[in-house]
C-alpha cells in the first residue's frame, strides 16, 4: 500500500497544485476517496492476504515537509 500511496502522491502533485478537477470535484479529494475505499477491503497478493487498513489521517509534520 505504501507504494500505491507514493505513486498517487507523486503523480497527483501537479494536478493538486494546478486545481484540476474530475467531474467538478477537486482531484485531491477524488484520489483520497479512492484510496480510502481501497483500504477498507481485504487484499490478496499472491499467496499473502492483507487485512483491511485503518482510515488515513493527516500528519501535520509530513504535510509541512511536503
């Protein structure tokens, strides 16, 4: 999941900064919603099963660093 978050964060940055929207919804809200929806589902990767993840929360220190 960390990889997914990293990729979304990396590729979404220009859209978030530019104010891009998807169907009138700010892109930043859209990817956060999609990621949150994906995290609540148990996942299978090969023979490994991963439990659903907890909700995401904002980290002020990481936000300031970004």
